[in-house]
């Protein structure tokens, strides 16, 4: 599966962490907890700014679950539509090109589902396949990408979209002085994200648009026993009451390292082969636990820490936000292998193996054509010179130009991967260039 674009859409209402803390104490807790206590929790999150779905003053009117959920649907559909439209535009596609859409959310119910509402708003085809997924929470960004991969394995000609919509601020509970609610008030932000991807057959037919994006090579899911209360919702008359257990960092330390090793070993890889990470920023303690489990330093998760600082935890949209920032601000090297990972309710984890295109695969068809034409002229000129010298010597020997094939980029990874994913980018470049042949003295020359 080839990722074509990733885009995040954030609400226009952006506030500092201090502003949100003061608002949370006044509007949600209504003086039940000392501001200094709340400030301590919120400062420890390491967050500078977050985006809210609505202006702060608008939350005063959301006095029950119904009103909050109506606001979730109205704001969420607009934000999701923006994310999908931006992602399609970045990929050089239109809504009518989309064959399938997966939507993920955990912050509100909607019937018709969010994907159906967005489809009508932006003009997806009437025969678009829709797969709404609810309840995966923070793991859904990685899990949604994995399910997109599963679908495109069986539909290699399709264009598919993953859409994440999470408006966490609309789930905050009034008059709830519990530690989980206070933590949630200082950790979670609002946002949407979208990924556009295609199968292998269609990918070979599309000219590259914009900067390089990774392909998905494999995915891995894991559900852990006796951990259902680590992260959860308790649903009641007032809506979704968050459950945040203190066992999450311990679960990460216990399971993540062995799971990563098992997944990579299945494909002939080890941790030393992974050059970049896309990690869901669950919070400071979670990121520190991931670093310890993977035995990497903070710099390896730099984009995850930056995402947490700038927008907070966006639930399922966070992993996609980290992927977008990684590709834009710290693009991985050609042919490099990356690993996306996230954890969520269940307790569970999802791992996705990524690979950037090799250097030669990043050349557009137009550039390839120009390079081939240039080399063709070079060899034709050389051939004419040799013929002229041979004629001058009275030689009638026919000129034979040997077929020249491109050398594989030194950046291409040919490490011991399984047959399922052992496809070097050199092959894809050869396939594309083979359509641009030049006949010189009966010999085909390829750039």
C-alpha cells in the first residue's frame, strides 16, 4: 500500500495551556478543586497549546450529553471534511476518485455515521465503500492505517481514505473532581486527520505528487489480557466519563519491546533496521515508557514530543499528526524503514511497518523521460563517433551497443525481509522506465 498524502485539520480556536486550565477550573470544576492542584497536573503534561472545537464561552451552553453530542457532530463533520479534502488535493485527486473510506472516532456517536455525512458534504461517489470504526480511541490512527492496508491488499486498483475525527473537549465532565477527569482536562485536544492511499497496481500508474510518502509493508495487532480498565469510557447520563488507569506505562514496558521484536523478526528485521518512529503521544509518562521499552533516546521520538507540546493528545488523530509532521519537518531518508505504533483501550497495541521510497523512485516520469532522452543522445553520439573511426580504418564491423540497466540506488534496503514484502524500489523504477525505450542501432537503452 502506498500512502499518497497525510493532512491534519485543527479547529481555529487555539489557546495556551494556562488559558485552558483557568477555563477548566471555572467552567467544568466550578471551584470544586483548588486551581493550584489543577495547575500542577496540567503543567506536568508538557503541553504549551491546544485547539478546542468551540470558543471557550460556547461550552457554557452545553449542559447535557445531547447538546454536547450535537456540537460534536456539527463541528466534527466540518473538520473531517476539511481534512479529507486537503488530503485529496495534496494527492492530486478529487472526491470522486475515492473507492473506500474508513472513519475512526471515540468522542461521540453519530447515526448516520461521520463518514456518511462527510461523503454527502464533499461529494464522494454514491457507490463508495464506508467502514465506520468506533471505540479504538488512541490506537485507532495506527489501526485505521493497518485496516486501510488490509483492504488495499485485496483491492490493488482502489483509492482509499482514512479519516479520524476526535473532539475530546466535548467529553469533559462538569462537576467531576476525579483525577482522571482533571488529567483529561489537561491532556487532550481536538482535531481531525486524513490519509489517502492506494494499492500497488494503482500506485504504479500514478505520477508522484509532492514530497515522498511511505508505503505500508506490514501490520501487527495485539490485545493484552486482564487490562480492560487501563483506558476506557464509563457511559452515563452526562456522557463519556474517562477511565485512565495508572497501569498504562507498566503495560507498555512489559509488552511493547517483545511485541516489536516479534513483529520485526517475522519479516527478517530487527530494531537496528528501524531508522524512524511514528509514536502516538499518549502523554509524557507513556512516551518515556515507549523510549525505555524500545531502548531509544528522546530524540528518536522528537516529532511525538513536539506534537504533544503543540496540540496535546488528539486521540486517534495524534499518530497521523505525528506522521504528517515527520514527513514535513524531518523527512526520513530514501529507502529507510520506519515503525508506527500506538496503544489504546483493550489494552492493545498496533504496529505498522513503513518504508520510504528509494532515491530513484522519487524521480517523476517527466524527469525520467528527460534523463532517458539525454542518455539516448549521448550513446547515439558515441555510436556515431565509433562508426566514423571504424569506417576511417576500413572496418565494416557492425556496432553493437550492449543493453545498459540502471544501477540500484545505494539507499535501497535489501535486508532480509519476508518474500511478502521483499520488493526493492529498483524494480518499480525499472518497470516505469521500461516504457520509455529508445532504439539505437537495434539495441534498447534504458536510463
